[in-house]
């Protein structure tokens, strides 16, 4: 819940207020061409155009559309929010056309809505999913021709080099179709599409193999860029096809270990412990209350921390926290009573790692993930991995 609330706030900021330049009764056309990486057209293929929902609408639907860049509406079972999406099938030359009114491009108070335009290739070969291409922009003219909607079809290649994994791909080059100021990265997920690790990087960079544990899942490279069209900035987002991968580092020391959560009267064992089971799916806690800005009583201050019992004193070298929806710090202890923040670490949210580079620098039996502030609840954590 807290992670979703944070995303909701970021949506409110991103939405902004851009004044529409269109008459509500104007007849509007948005056209373009769908092409493969080599420039050949993609005929008889579905393309979707969807206005980003008002953040005041149902939050889950808003997140589905925004976080998938509207591509959720191309699935076989799209959510109800996709009832407002427009789809077109490209002609023999890959051309598509959408017809709207000026009012269709506007939200409350006649401000311009942001639109997502996207398409996805079918998977091929060993792929778990095909490449995607999306553009995000405002519609501010009655006839808008967008840059070619072009796929990026370079498959990421992983090479294990001892304790590291090298990630290679052919990056897109700046152009009208791929945009300017291109940034690239890589995303690892389970087969069920649960997040394992993501990182901004360029082709040829290496990551710690332990971040991938023994996961069997899919990996894809991503690219983000921007440019300008008539009356709007345009943002591009590309994803390569999703290729299978298997983590080679094995299970962390914490796998299958007992864990405890902050309850109303102290530590409460979580049974089973979803934070060390290696499935990267079940989040803890399922719900939480935010006591940071109101007068919550003591009983409502649970979920301020969770900790893992490693079963014996050890010298941890890496802690990975996945999907935290709140700012947290990582601490260690020998007795689960006196806690010390890991040297050099700071507060983080999302999925992050805390490294202890000096061998034996920290002795610990217990590793705790705690809210940055005393009244900050941990939320959304799917896995705590200790090496």
C-alpha cells in the first residue's frame, strides 16, 4: 500500500498541468508507421493509443497503464481501464491512423492529457516475450505524425565471469526514431515477472552474480530517450525481447532462515518466512498504516522493522533488499537487541544492495531492515538476501 501511495504521488507530479491548444470539437488525427529495427514495415499488426488515466481514478488501474506504458491494453484480457484505449491494425506498409476529437485529448479543466502509443512483437525462438516500443507525448495539433514506432531487437547476452555477470547488447543509436540522450539498462525478472534486479548500465558492464541468486527467469535490456514533436516533448521507451536466464551464484546464506517482524508487543515470528523463501513474489506486509504524520498510538506502530535470523554468527558481505516501498536502513546484531547500522550504508527504498567490502568487517547473526524513522513502516518487501 505504501509503495503504491508513493507511486501515486509521483504520478501526480509527473502529470503536471499543460494547457491544451485544441478546440474540443476539433477533428484530430494521429498517424505514423510501425517498423522493425532494420526499417522494414510491420504489416497487419496491432498498435494501441491510450490516454494516461487521471491519477484520481482507481489507483491500481492507473499504475497498470502507466507502468506498462499502455501495453497492458494489448493483452488478451485487458483491464477495464483499457475500454478507453484506441487500437489500429497497420496496413501493408506498416501505417496506422487514430482519429479523435479535441475533447478526447483533454482532461479536467481542458488540460492536455499525456498519451502512450505502443506495440509489441510476438516472441520468437527462445524468447519469453517479444520486443516492445512506446512513445509518450501530448497531442497539441489537429494532425500529428509521430516518428516511426520502431522496435529495438538486440537480445541481451549474459556471460558469467567468476563472481560477475557481463551484460552485452547492441545499443540503439540516436535518431528521429530512437530519440536523443539514450540511456540503457537491464531488467531481471522471475518467470512470473516478479522483479529480481534492474540497473542502469551500458553494454559490456558487469554486475555481481549474487544479485541473481539461483533464479530462473527472463532478462531484457531497456532504453529510454527523448526528443520533440509538434507542441510536445516526446519520450521513448524500448525493451528488447525477453531472453531466459539462470542465476549461477546459488542461494544466499539467508535462504530458508527464520525471520521476525515488529509486532505490537515486540518481535513476532513470520511463519512461513516469505522474506527468505526465494520466490520474490509475496510482499511483507500486505497492508500497513502510515504513522509518520498523525498521532498513532503505540499499538499502531507495528511493522517498523523485520529481521532475519541467520542461525549462527557469520561475516556478511552483501545484503539485498527487494521492492521496499519505504525508506529503510540495514542493521546487524549479535543478540537481536543491540543493533548497528551497516558501515557506510544509508537509507534506500525500492530494490537495493548494501555491500560490506572488507572481509570480516562485520560479525552478525541477525540482519534487520528498519524504517528510516521510528514511525516509518516497512512495506512491500519481497525478499531479504544475506550473503
